[in-house]
C-alpha cells in the first residue's frame, strides 16, 4: 500500500501546490478563472482526444470490462436519482443542491486517473482509462446537463438542454477522437506531436487548476449535502464497480485498472457546468475538495484491496 501511496503522492502535491498558489499574493485572482476556462475548453479536450486516438486497446478484454462499467454507471445514476424523493421529503437538500450531489456522485476525474495510471501501471493502464473515457464521458455529460438544468432551473426548455449538450467540449472531443480513430487511424505525425505536447501540459495545469478551485475550509462542514456524495462516490461506487467486474469475469490487472477509474474523486469540470447552468457551484467545489482529500487515502486502500483479490 505504501508503494501505491508514494506513486499517487506527486498528483496530490500538484493539487496542494495549486491551492497554495491561489492563496499566495504572487498571482492575480483573475488569472485562475482563465486557467479553468483554458483547461475546460482546450487542454482537457485535447488530452482526451489524443488519449483516445492513440491508445492501444488490442490486448484488452473490452466486452467484459465495458459491460461491468456501463452497468455500474447506469445503476449509480439511477440510484442517485432515486434518492431525490426521500431527500426532498426529508427536506435534507434543495433542488439546486441535489443537482451538484448528482454530478459529484456520477462524474469521475478521468484526468487524475490518467495521471495515477501513468505513475502506477504499464501503458495498458492508461489505455483502459482512455477507453473508459471514450465510452462513458458522453453519457455522463449528457445526463449531468439534463439533471443540472432541470433541477437548477425547472423552467429550462429542451432546446436549451440540447444546445448545452451539443457545445460541451468533452463530448465534442470524444466524438472527434472516435471519428478520427475509425476513419483516419492516425494523424499526420507533426500535428499529433503538437497535440501530444498540449496533452502533457493538460495534466500538470489541470491538477493545479483542481487545487486552485478547492476550498479546504469546507472540509470541516458536517452538512449532509457535502458528505452524501463523498460516501456515494468514494464508498459505494468502487465497491459496485469491482463487484460487477468480478461478476462479469474481469480479472488480473484489468480489474485494477477499472478499480482505479472507480476510486478517483469527481471531476472538477462539473463545477463550471454547475456555474454555467445555475446549479450549486459552491456545493460542488466543497464536495470536490472533500472527495479529493479523502481519496488520498481511499485510492491506495481500494487498489491494495483489489491487489489482494487479483493475487489470489
């Protein structure tokens, strides 16, 4: 477990550095929203595009892995939605708060998973993360847009929802990568190298941006709306995904790769979606802060537990 902890430590050091830089007087506060926008509209989409386009899926058991993943994500989304009537009846959360509870329960930080996989696993590990991104980013973003729009603004019309989905940069990047992969196979090498350089910058800059958006003071809050998605995302979802993967016959390193995808905290880009669509962006930032801090312990714990399972 200590080796896993050490491998993940650089990722969290960059996140802490981002938070410290945000608080330091050396960088103007107005620079950080710009970095968020660059990550959301350019760096993340380029990294996503190049990762999906260049990943080697040839040695992976795609059918079993994807079956487990799709079922787990679907059950998680439906289960979270099913909680709303009970949360509403008990007056535990408002509709705007629930929109962020949903997002932080179903979204996953694929870019953090890529960074961890790069440190811990062979190229196949990064390929699995890329595959999960290719399969799940589109449906997760679509359902997030629908839920946030409907709960944050009950008067929102479907044309607005459709327009938001159609302009989501992560959805567009995923579609572009899939089209390029099946039609072109590969890009002109200098062009691919240029995109690869942008993708390398995305991991470091993205982790700094995640850290800058975190709010450590909120970690002391005992609010139900903050802790519920932490339990759902870091507790329930990894167990659900691992159990389904075992049920579908996923074994060995591939089970570890899936476990990593299930164990990472929620994605920070949902904060921008919440802010753009009128959701509870402050709650989203607070939950992301707590999930990121807790995952520093839960990711090694999940991977160590799955390591024992895979070793027999």
